[in-house]
C-alpha cells in the first residue's frame, strides 16, 4: 500500500493487520510526508532495496520474521533511517532492548494519534545522513538531563521519551517506585516544552486532605465553605499556559476524578461555590507509584479518566536497575553535601563503593540521598569509609530482592519440586512452568507479592507484571 510515494523522504510502515494499518496511515497523513505500508518483513526489505525510507515504523510482531531481527539488519545496512518500533508489550525490558539495537524510539499498542505523530516528527527532524551519525550517537551518552543524573540504558530511554513527549500537548502518565524522580520527570517534560516560560504547578494528591483537594485544584469563592474567607485561585488557573502535575493521582477521591476529566477534555471548570465556568489552557502530567490498571480494575480509579490520562505512558526505572548510575549519583551527592555541610569529603573507599552498589535501595534516589547526608553530617575526613554508612545498608543483601528476605517455609521447596516432578513425562511450555512456580509462591505466601518475590529471588514489580500477564492469558483462553 502506497500513499504519495517519493523516494527517501517517505515513511515506511510495517504492520500485518490491515485495520490497524488503515488507522495508522490516517494518523500519519497529518505529517505530510509520503507514506508506504507493507505487511511482512520480506516486503519491508524489498522497499529498502528500492530506496531506504527516512523513517521506518516497525511492528515487532510480524508473521514471517522476528521484528528485532529486522531492526538489527536495518540499523546495520541503513543507519540513516530512523526506526520506531511498535510493541504490544509495555515492559521496560522490551523497549530497552529495541533502543540498545538502535531504535530511535518506541510506541506501545494501542497507538494514540498524537503520540505516534509526535514521535515520527521527532524522528524526521533527527534523520541525518551517515556523516552525522556520530554526532547523534554522542547525544545518546548523556549523563545529565534536566536535573537527572545517569548514563545507563534505562535512563537514556527516559531522556528520549521526555524529548519525544515534550513538544506534544498530550497528557503523560508517569509510573515508578517511590523515590525514582517522578516529579523531576514531569518538570523535565515541562522545561523541554514550549510551555517552559509559563508555570509548572505540582500538587501531591496524597498530601492534601480529600475535602480540600477540589479547592486546591479549581479554587473557591468567598463563603463556599467554612473557612473560605476570600476568593482563591486554584492550581488550574495558576497553570494556565503551563503544566499541572498531579502526583500520586490514584489517591484522588473518586467523585473529584469526574471533574478532573472535564478539565482535561474541555479545559473548563468551576470554582467551589461558583456557577461560573472558567477556562484554562494547561497540560496535565500525572504520576503514581501504584499500578493504575489494578486501581481501575478494583474500582478506585475511573476507567474513562485512566484512558484520557494514559496517552503517553512513561515508566521510571528503580535505582537498582541503573548499574553504574548509582555511583555517578552518589559522587555528585557527596560533592554537594560536603559543600553544604562544610566538610572535606571527596570520594568513597572501595569497600564503601561496594556496599553502596550492592544494596537494593528500596527507597531509590531519596534513600541514597538520606544515607549520604547521614554519613557526611555524622563523620569527618576526606574519604567516606564503609563504617561511616548508615547501619540500615546491608552489604550482604543481594540486589533485586526486598530489603529483608524472609526464611523459606518448610513446604516451599517440596511444593515446587512437586510442581515440576509431575511434568517429567509430559513437557510443558516454559511460561507454564514459570506460571506454576509464581502461583505456588503466591499461594504459600497468602498472596503477598513482596514475600513471594523474595522467595523466588526476583523483583516484586517483575512478579506482579508476570502475574497479570498469566491472568490475561487465562482470560483470553477462556
């Protein structure tokens, strides 16, 4: 399928489902570049043989070939083409793998028009001839970005996602563990956008009493309730022209979510105690450390609001998954705290570095910050020694486990062995074996995900994601 084909200026879409192809082409027409659509990897390579496109939008689930294999070949033979991968798997691991192999960016099904077009426009803007490839590759090695520190692959992905999302007006939904920098991410999106000259207004939905939250966001008029002695402008008006950041969005009371939905959809709202409709031109960015899909499923979060907010999802990696970033951040913090506390600390001993890098950091950046501030304030010298670090940091604790791994119940091993021994004469798919092991652990731990993850020696977030995947498989087969 071809729409206005014209040599190397074109965008090549590889998607094997015709209805989706039709929708994506409709989205992409607004960009104005010639479009080509094919449904197999073979046809994709044929198009490259004719003339390499400027941008390739590649579905990873193709019928005749593994999508990542096509990505590898395209990046090796046509480095001038910017590749955007489409995946139905929202896991960070898949995205990182694609980025490691040279993808410009990724989008997750179901695709949103604004998200897709923004990503493609950025890819077109960055598409460069071979002689510029090196200058672009150095951009991928940034260790600082709008207040973030880190050069790891997960953080390079975050930086690219921020750059892709910033020019858009679409809502962004940030998820991640406590202390991973969700507000910093929201601020970066604001500062990298054309709204940067206006106000960034953060609100922590968990820190404000439910009875005051509506007034905090929308404002109120004098006499609206007891204590309302004067008119008050809310965050919506303060963020007019800028960005409203709603942290811990899943803490928002259910009735107020409907009013927030109206604000996002129409830009209109009413102050508490007023019948006058007011308007604000703002962009909403929200964040949570919970799983929003679970909140929707259990009736605590409106489904319509979730889909309105979940246009551009971003997941921040935990500190334990960021490799050498831990010491990069630790050294920067040490320099800052030493200056602020008028101390002489310059570096860490090898033993201290080992202790820091081997710790699980369940509190992420915030916990690292507290630990280093503690060490600087309570000690003297030029080198942070292992003994100066707080006692709560256990250097014998393996990474990726919960802070205190519980002892294994007596029946855990026997139950697990029983699960596998029943399959000696009947081979099972690996995912079923993994499912049985996870469900067995959850059953023994009375559904406690953190404890079960510790027994299985995997991260709690990984276990929870796999549990949802297995449940989805069962639901589809029913």
